[in-house]
């Protein structure tokens, strides 16, 4: 994939879920779970004569993100109308911002670094816009293509969104996933977005291959799906180019059930939107004081937290980066360390075991914490320190807790997951293994590395409960005895 000269740019739409009301009216921002079309007023229904009033908290939120992403902030706030016709858009225009002649985005020219395979890569941020969310289209009997009819719920209409646009500095799908995860972590650290809420982060991904036009895949709802959709597009486009086909400039949808992209329409050009400044919302000066006030409230951001984790807890850069990649994971780590200390082993277990299983079982960090709370991990570490369980058992209990919802200590005792450190019990198992594997014993007598096979057999026989260090020690002892006995016989 590396020689295809892939360029990827992302437009991330983020709902500012921390706000109480919509962007231009006083309707509640909590639209989820409400009966359809009840969380509305004349303004967010676009009725004639209704006038928008800017929610200043949304502007402050945008400034906060702009500062976190090292953007240049505009000294004036201008809202523009972006015209297009779609059933979820009540006014046939969206109040947004336009970065061009006669108008300007609230922030531009920012920078965010991502960490890819231990290397830091800068990704430029083109701009940040404030805009309103449209309503929601519902397909009651299937999908966009198959449903017999369509319903529209305007409860979401007017929810404040930030549109964060990157330059096409990303060169592969994995970088795109890491970019979104890092951005989400920044937004979570600022406290503006609850990523657990369905649809709170949606991504449009632009991708072009050398020799083809730019294709936009719209409305992808997770970073993993962005990676999948872009991988799909690289394969689709490179095959088409190989066959001499022309890659048109177009918009595609991501079908997250079939995991494919589907052609939707030929993309509108910027001029098709007929942007012009919204006469209902006169330009608004962004004062230096407002920016300074916002800057003074910026909390610790992920990059600073990584530094602190390395300094305060002595973690490696790798561990610190993985932990801070999700605010929930970093908080979980710090909570555990507060309860039971041992930052290094806690960090290792979280990154190498817990995180791996969270990904494998496709859980969110918050679901995982409910199933395997901080005190459970600390209990296991305590049992490990007291030699009641060994590290192998600890690693086994984590997925069992995540899958069953049982507490870790229940699993330890119910399932007899207790470490065997009794020498007599272990020697009995070891002698059986030696009897049953004469060839492996012969190998181990001449080649010390071959002992691992025998250790493995003891582990298997004990269902993973044998203490590995003690097993190793006792096996060596037994083998030495055997070796002495055979040389005496000679
Ligand atoms: Zn309203």
C-alpha cells in the first residue's frame, strides 16, 4: 500500500455534548431517547420569522478546542448559510461557517501530533467550524436503499457541532484511526464530549490515490470503521486504476453492516453551496479577553499527561501513550495506582491484557470498567503479591471477568484458580510429566532450552495453576538428579 501515494484528510463532526441547550435556541441538548419531534421550537424547526441567537457556551467550547489544537483564532465570528436540499435540513440551509471570501472559520492553521509505532508525526489542522446538526433520518424497514419509507426526527436539529478538518497529511488508514482516537482523547480531556453517546463523533473521510480524484466517505461513526472504510477504498480504487478506470470525484456512504462503501452522488463543489454570511447573525468580535479567559481554563491535555505519567510513575513512553489514548483508560490507571500503588505492573497489565481484551471483545473502556472495576484489578495484584495466584492466572481472569460480569475474587475462588506452590503437589505432577515424556526428558538433559516443553506440560496438567518459577526450579532439580543417576550407572 505504501507506493500508492495515498492522501487522507478527515472532517470530524463532534457534538458538544457538555452544553445544556442547542446552538441557536433554548431547546435542550438532551435529545436522545425523547419521543420524535418533541424537543423542538420554531427556531430549530426553521419556521418563518424565527430568529437564531448564538449560544455563547458553544463559542467558548470552540475556542477551547482551537487552543488545544494550537490554531490561530479569528478575531471575528461570522456565521454563513450553507445551502443544500435534504429532508433532514429544515431551512434548506445549514448555519455553518465558511472559510473564504467575505467570511472566516473561527480557527485555522492548527497542529496535532500523533504517535505511530513509537514515532511522532505532526498533522496540520486546516480549520475548525461551529455549525448546527441537522435532524435525523430514520429508515424503519431497512436501510437507506431498502426501507419502504422514511421518517424524520428533528429533535437533533440545531445541536451544536464542531467541524474539525485536517489537512491531507495522513498517508494510511491506521494513521487516520490514531488521529481520531487522539482527537477524541483531547476532547474528552477538555470535558466537551462524551464519546459514549451514540453519534457524538461522526467522520467524513477524504481519500485520493495518485492518478485518481478525491473520494469522500461520509458519516462513519467509529475510528475502527474509518480504518476499515479507508482500507476498503484503497483496495477498490487501486484495482480500478489498475484496470484503467477513472476514479470520479464522488461521495460514498459507509455501510457498517456489510463493511463496504456505496456510491451516493457526485460530490457538490464548494460553489454549489452558495455560501453567504447569515444576515440574522451579525458578525461578533472575539475579544482578547475571551480568548485569555478560555486559555486559563484549559485543563491538562493528553500530551502533558503522557509526560506526567513518564515522570511521576516512571512509565515507558509506549505505556504512557497507550494509557492516555483514551481518557477513561488513563483515569482507570490513576485510580488503581491510588488504591494499590505499583504503577509499572498496573500499567503493564492494563495495556498488555485489559486493553487487548477490550479491543478483542469490542467493549468501550467504560463498559469494561463496569465489568472489571479498579478494585478488582487491585485485588488480583494483591493476590499475585501474596503468591495466591500467578501472573498466568491473573491474565486468564481478566477476560473471564469481562465476559461473565462476575467479580474477579469470585472467579478466583469459585473456579479454584489458586496457584499451586506446594512442592509436594508440584513434584507429583512433574514426576508424571517426566514419566510420560522420555524423549523430551532426554532432550532437556542435553539442551537446557528444551526444558520449556516440560514446563508447558506441567502447566497443562495443572490447568495453568502451577507456579511457573517454582515449577522451573523443581524440574531442573529433578533433571539434575536424573543426570547424576545415569552417569553413576555408567
Ligand atoms: Zn429549538
